[in-house]
């Protein structure tokens, strides 16, 4: 039961994060830049 609740909470949090990120991008090009920037940040964190 706790696992199901945790899964639901994480799903809602992910949905909110995606919605917030998408609302910050005014164009499809902006989305691409944001995704690229996020990928670079992840790569930098892994390289450390």
C-alpha cells in the first residue's frame, strides 16, 4: 500500500515538474535548449 502511494506521489511530482518546465518554454526551440541544458548538467554531474 505504501509503495502505491509513493508511486502516485512521485508521478504527480514528475507531472508538475514537466508542466512547470514546459510553461517556461515559449517555443519548441526553447524546449530543445532546455532539454539540452538538462542533459549537459547531468553529464557534468556524472563526470565529477
